[in-house]
């Protein structure tokens, strides 16, 4: 028996092995999982199992394989149920795979979608229902399933052949291989179904399916390599975009005698939407802009690049925060395609020990007075940038003393949530501001770590882009210089 069935058993083992490999490969995909790979695996396992148990080669009708019974010791009734259930599920798995592989022009055809998805689902449900509750109707459903499969093979093969020979478009390699394999399999399937109604000749359906499944494997491999190449290309482009975004951020922190500045920047993804810039006016005055573009990823980063250009166009207003934000708003309005920008601009005058701050829909700056221990939010806020051309902005002006601290930040700080979905909040930020020491580097890093601890995800990516700019007023003469210090990029 083993020698007589050796060819078909070998094909069955190869198909089941290929199907299991496809399912395992789908489950361990690192970049992108292709559903066609899973459906291919299911289809190959089902048909390989059916081929091992039933329908030997060169027979005109299906019957149970004595070899399988001898090797596995399966009861005859159990084999009957397995045969029927696989027969009902096999067309569904195969047609769902076809729906994944074929191009969009075929998928958009209603007849195609009806034949390859909806009707197979209906036949599978009806067949399994008969198997459980209506045994007398199972044979009818088996015949319906077989005839339907043969009809769909003919229809889809004709569609493929028609598209294959169209001169206005060139089929891709996947479609060429799929069309050849599908038509070859269709010939065997149609002939096999005809043998059941009396047409003479051997039943070579397993040969056709064996060829077709290996063609499907080839198609899946092509799709997988293509998807990997596309994803790698996207990742390379994202890395280039990240490098470009890093280049638009200040590479050195300005140094003014009597003032220390520290920056911590932690994007939610590889590419963030936060942005900051320094605008020195002279050796005694410095402007600091912090902005947050709506959204994340590449669109937000592109908008941030636009903001950088617009900021330098407003350099003449560097000493006037309200006018600078107003000018930025007019430049950005009509150019953001539905996005908007929140921003805060802080201007420092070290000679007169004064600061002025204006905001555009941005979390207010925070000023801590060392002498009194009090903290205040600079609440003078206007509308977001980029949506309302006639928006007006006002600046809050205050005096500062040596030892005071000012904090600029984006909403990722106060909106960071813990496991109970409670935000970090302004009150907690204010308490943190009062408790920390005078070193702005340690302060900003400790704040970033505290936010991560609040979220319960120390070392993981934040829920939103986070930018922190801490300014410590130390007193002393004012002199602007550029130092080699690089902002903290986490």
C-alpha cells in the first residue's frame, strides 16, 4: 500500500510542510505581516491533509485511503467527517487567498467579489451546518461545493486570461505566475469534476492542485520580498527625515553670562512634531521659541521645518514676542493644510533683568521666584497659529532675580497619563518646579524621568512629543556666546 500511494503521500507531506512553514513565517514576521501568507498556509495544510487521507491518483471517484487508516488508525466515521469538513472549508481558504493576491482592478468587480468571498462563506456555513444537524443533505452540499468550485475556477481563469492579454497594461510578475498556475489547476479541477458525472479518464486533480499550490508559494515569496523592500525603503526614508529634522533643531545652546539653559527633547515616534529655536538679538538679549505642531510623524516634521523658516523671517521682531507670534501666524495661515501650531515665545533681557512671554494656544510658561518660593503661570494666551489670520497676541512682562527659574514645555508634559488615565497635570508640575534645585540640566532630566515614572513606563517612548526648556537666572554680566553643548535628545 505504501509503494502504491508513495507519490500522493509525498505530495501530501510536501504540501502540509509548506503550509505549516507559511503559517509559522506569518507568525514571526518582524516588519509586516502579509495575510496572503497565512491564507496560503491554511489552504496548503487543508489540501495536503485531504490529499493524504482521500482521493488517490488515477481513480475516478474519491474514497478513503487504506494507507492512511493503516498508518494513523483512524476510525472510518472520523475520516468521513474530516473529508467533508475539509471539502467545505477548502474553497473558502483558496478563494480568500485569491482575493488577497489579485490586483485591485479585479477586486473592484462585483461578480469577482461575490464569487470569491461571499458565496464560499455561505457554502462553508451551509455545509458545516449540514454536517452537524442535517446528515442527509451533506452529499448535496458536497456536490454544490464541487460544482461551484469548478464554475469559479472557469470564471476567474477567464478574467485572468483577459487581463493577461490586455495591451493597455502590463501584468506584474505575481499576476503572471498566478494566472499560469490558476489556469493549469483549473483544467485539472474541471476534468476531475467531469469524471464524477461519467466522463472517462483518470482523476488528476491532486496534480493540478500540487502545481497550483507551489505557484502560490512562489507568489507569496515574491509578495513578501516586495513588502520587505518597501518597508525597508520607508524606514530608510524615515531615518533620513529624522536626520533632517534633527538638523533643523539648534545644534548648540546659546550661552549668556548669568543664564543657564537646558533642553530635553523626546519625540513620541522617530520623527516628532515639537520644535524650538533661539533668536539672539545682541549680547544681552535672547529670544526662545517653543512650538508644537498638531499630529505626529512626517507631516508634523515637515510643518516644523516650515515653522523654522517662518521664525527666521520674523527675526526683526525677536525683541517683541506679541509681534513675532502675529507675524508667524500670518505666514502660516493658508499653508498648513488643516494643521495648526501652538507656540510660546520667551524674550530675556539680562541687562534689565526682565522677561516677556507671549503664547499662541500653548501651555503657559512657568516662572518660579526663589525668594518667595511662589510659582506663577504666564497665562496671557492667544489663538493657535495657522488658522486665524487676524488673531492678536499679547505679552506678559515680568522682572526676574538671580536664582529664579523659567520653564517652557509642550503639552506632552502635563498631559502624560498614568495607568489610571490621570494626567501629570499643572499642579504636579508646579510642585515639581518648587522642589527642584538650581541646576537646569539636572532639573530638566529629573522632570523627564518623573514623567516617565508617572506613566509607569521608564525607558519607553512617551505618549506624546515632549520638549522641556529650563532657564536658570544666575545673575552677572551679560555676554552672548555659542558653546558646544548639544541639547538632550532622548
